[in-house]
């Protein structure tokens, strides 16, 4: 009930993002049901049915990626002071976010089932003069357990991914290692093992041995704690020679470190292109068909494509960080400095979805390039067009959602700049400069990778 109430009273922008998740889930669910219909209509071609079902993993992964990004930007599931007293701690908020995702995906799956039954003619007659009965097996009864099993995959996977992403994480010490828990869940452990009665005796800390110095707050040295001196009127005050010196001003924050995945991404990207080139010249490599009759390629080429896509995703945060550094070169002004620092700080958050968008764009460009090499455009079926639309829409929506999350994370910094007198036009110009820098770098890079990836299939 709590999840339903939070869903009902959410902001319209949050509702729109959840509606996008439900729409993507509807498209993915319809593709899964279409694979089931093809298997029912062609029982002798089990390999083809399994291939169609395996290609549904791509829109499924894109939909789960979108669902996780939407859950991360949901303000109703972020921990706030006072919610733990109401029973809404981090674990409960994680469960609420997972339930929101399951509800949105279930709504999309139900919509996909209704459309599938309508096209089969099970509700009120066969639409479109029976044009869809060949791949939906309209002349056979629909196995309801199999259909519900396929439709239940997406809500389960998406809600599990959201729960794993938003799970409460243990706090870290200033040194960087995790806290160690003592007895009864107390933070930290002592060097000397304490007995059970120590926890129950009040004032046990007053009787410490001289070799056991008292625990002081972080940043205070024993020499900084003055001893009180009694005065004539009976009060106590710290002696002048033992008054602690004022603390030094805090050091300015260091620039964010560069993501560590750039060398690995470049290596995997080069390995994928090498695997594609080797598999294209080997005649003994088994071959398989791409969805929608696009082409027939070697399995090694498809494996090379997968490695190339993985390399792009791994290298994208490092390349985004590099764009931020390039913006700050050659005596930058305040505008370029602000845009570059924001790009460097948000390299990981923006880079991963941007890498996925580059993968989808390179695949689309490689398909058009392949048709130019062959001299004939590929025949896109309705299911192939639906799958491509789901994948492209999910990746673009995930990138925009990540941009919204980045804007939420730097809301305090933006308010501080506005209070200091920074004009709002300068902030908008910095955002436009960041967008232009990313487009100027990633568009030629994506076209180059797509052209190199399409060469093996053109032979």
C-alpha cells in the first residue's frame, strides 16, 4: 500500500519516467510473446525459434538498464532525515523502489499480453485482415503458463537489478576501509577484548588503565585537550598557554580522479575488431542469421561485435573525463573551467549510458553501411523495427535520465553558485558547452568504430 501511495502522489516528471519504463516493458513483452508464437507456428524449426528468443535478450537488457536509471532518480526512494523513525530506513526504501519497478514492468507486460491476444483474434476477432496470424499462431490455443512465464521474466529481473543497485552500503572510515562491527552491532572494535559485563556497567570507561588512552573525536590530538584550572570563584577555565590553536582552513577539494576503465576499454575494443577481422576471412567459421533478415554473418563476427560494444561501454567514462580535461586546456576561462570540471566529476555517471548510446548508434550506422556495400537495403520486418525502436528509445531515455540524476547530484553546488552571484545564463552556457564537447568527440568516434565494425560483414 505504501508503494501505491508513493506512486500516486509522485511528481509528473517521475510519473513520466515510470510510464517510459512501462512502455519499454510492453514492447519487450510483445517481442517475447512473438517468439513464443513463432515457436508454436513452426514446431519443426526449433533452432530458429531459439534464435528469435535469444535476440530478445537485447531489448530486455535495455529495458532493465532504463528501469535501474529511473529508480536511481526517483526522489521518493532517497533516504532523508526522519524517515527511519517512521520505519522507512534505507532497506525499506530499497524495497519500495524495487516494488515500483515491478509494478511498472507488470503494467507493461499486461498491456503486451492484451495487444498480443487482440492481434491473435482471441478477444474480438482478427484485426488487419489476419495479417499477423502467421507469426502469432492464431490457429492454435495459447499456452497460458508459458506466456505468463515469459512475461514474468522482465519484472523479476528489473526489480532484482534495482534492489542490488540501491541496496544499503556500509559506511566507510576516513581511511577508506569498511567499518568493523563489535558486539551487539556497535561500530568499531577495541584493541583489548572486553568482557560481557563491560557493556552493562555504567561508567566502566572511567576506570581505564593508564596504558589505554581515551578515545578522542577524529581530528583532535591529545595535546589539543587543555586541562581545566580552578579559579578563585570556584569556576574552572582552560589556562591561556594550553588553549588549542585554531584549526587550519580546510584544503580545497582535489579534482576527481580519472576512471580506471579506459585502458581496459581500449584493449577490449581492439580485441573485438581483431576477432571480427579474423572471423570474416575464415571459411570454416559457423554462420548465423541476424534478426529481421539483415545479414548472415559468422559467429566470430558477432562475438567481435559483442567485444566491441563492451569496449565502447568500458571506455566511455574515461573518454568523457578526457573531454573534460580538453575543455580546460589552453588558459581556460570561468565558463570552460566550470564545464570541464563538471564533465570530469560526472564522467562515470554520464559515460556509461553515453557508451551504450554509442553502441546502438554504431550498430545502426553499420547496418546502413552494410546495405550500401551490398547494393540493396535490408528488409526490416515489423518485429525487427519494434526491437530496434525499444533498444534505441531505452538507451536515449537512460542517457537523459542519467543527466537528470547528475543535475540532482549537483543541485547544492548550483544553488551555491547562484547565491554567490553567478548568472543563470552562464550555467546554461556551461551545460551547452558540455553537450557540444561530447557531441564533437563522440560522433566522429562512433562513426569510425561503426565503419570498422561493418567491414568484416561486407566481404
